[in-house]
C-alpha cells in the first residue's frame, strides 16, 4: 500500500507540473527581472534559484498529454506483470511509452539521438524480418504439413485485413494509410510495423501499439466470439490425430513454401524469406547452433529494441490524435472480424467433410497469427467442454498458416499501394 501511495504521489506531482507547464519558465524569468531591478533578499534569491532550476527540468514542459501517455505505459506494464498478458512485449513497450513522454528527452524523433538511431530498425523495417527469422526457427510446421487444408483457415482469417482496409477508407484515411491499418487484423505485430513503415511512417506508433495491444488481449477478445459463433455440439467435435510427418517433408516444406508464397507475393519476401530460412535452420539438422541463436538470443535482443522504440514513438504530441482513436477502433473491429472469419469458415468446411473427418470449428479462431497465444486459447476453450479433447496440436496448423497469410496479405498491400 505504501508503494502504491508513493507512485500515486509521484504522478500527482507530475500532473500538477503539467498544469503549471511553461509558467515555471516564465516565473523564473520574472524573478530574474525583479532581481535586476533592485536589492534582493535571501529568500528572493533562493526562490529565483529554485525556479531557474525547475525551468531546466522536464517539469517545466510536461503536458497533460504526457501524463496520459505515461499512465498508458504504466497500465501496459501492470497488465504484463499482474495478468501475464504478453509480458515479453508489453513490458518493453510500456517502458518505451514512459521514456518517450519524458519532456525534454532526446526521443526517437530527435535527429542524432541514441533513441533515434535505435528507431532506425523500425523506421526502415529492419526489426520485423529478424523477428520472423526467430519465429521460423522456433516453429514446427508438422501439423500444417500433415493436414494442408487447415491452411485455408489461416487464409480465411485474413478477411479482417481487407474488411478493415475498406472501413479505414470510409473513415477518411488514404489508401496507403488504410492498407497499413488493415493489417492489424492479422494480429501480427512485426508485420504491422513492416507494412506501416513503408505505407504510413507517421502512423507506425499507433498501428504497432494497437496490434500488440490486441495480441496481448487474445484471451479476453476471442472466447466470447467463439462461444457466440460455434454451437455447443460443434465445440465438442474430436479431430483425428495428425499423421507423423517425415523429416524429409519438414526439410522440403520451407523451401517449397518459400518459392510458392514469394512468387505469389514478391513484396513479402523480407518477411517470408526470413521465416522459412529460420525454419530450414531448425529442420535441416546441421545448423542447430544458428537455429538456437535465432530463436533465443537474437529474437530476444530484437524484441527488446523493437518494443522500447515502438513505445517511445508514442510521444503525446504525435500520438494523441483523432486518427489514433480511429486506428484503435478499427483494430478492434479487424481483430473481431478476423476471428469470426476463421470460425465461420471452419463451419463452412465441415459441410463438405465426411463424418469422422470434421473439424472442430474452434480451431478457426487460431487463424489469426498471434502465435501461439490464439492456439492456446483454442486449447483452453476446448477443454472446457470436453476435458479430454486436446485441440492445441490441431490449432497450431491454422495459427502458423495465419503468420504466412498475414505476411502474404501485407505483400499484396505493399505491391498495390506503395508510391
């Protein structure tokens, strides 16, 4: 309780300072004028010294917007620590939001500053492909190889991307901005950053924060939609165990998939090329050291840099706009539509499948590319209705297909919308 009161007290002081704002500097100047006009007392000199000192601190320039964004950053950290919502993402992003809203600090938009150099990887789309390399090195495509038709669920979930693209245009965004906003529906933070850095660089912060926020809230957002769209009887469907995939198939898959997907969408090569390269490192059996580095040390380092710099890009004067509010609203809409698209398409596929081969429609929710959280949500929901019905291995197929699908969708957007 004492620690909580201390935090509240500190925030109260900052809030008071935000109300005073530039008055501190003006007061310091006025005391200087008074001192030059005649004799001064000890207390007058002391007051002048204090006000001069304060005018050189962040307290002189803090705004209500800065306070709001600092509270948002602290809220992200709270969610990560208290509820374990994507802590590897929300803690770096949350502290980045706080850092980016310290007045007078050399932030990501200050040319030549340290944060500006670190932001280079976001601004020019360097970090997302490196994230994809690590994802590829830790992903097992076996369930997708064993049951290729589940890739359709990952494709179906991309309806959220294109539906939101249309919605963003209707709200007055340009084609390029709408394309960058729409990819939030893929629930893929690195892809959202990659595309927005190319199409709408001024919106990278808002789009990235929206994408990662909804990724972290997968356990909150998806279950109600799953219960609404999937009847109780279908939630209990048992699926056949996937067949055993031979090592040779695992080696060939990233090579074949790389050729097919990048020929269809060449602009997605930086993402998909690194994804399948990382998977080949894992499955080849002769580059385990490289695969281990990619899925541990390297992805951890890049995640730290990406999270902090994306968070720091949310400076109040840049972030707190009506456009940001619209982006968050569209992001929620796109995520819900993407989840619904996967669920409904799974039910549609069941119309053409024989009894015994039917899909449990719950796995359609994993078509969004929030790996592996959406697959875990499917597993958790499935166990509620049948404690012995484990859906995780089945849900991973549309889940990794969603990663591929969102990258392909981003490449298509980039091909048609880049200036």
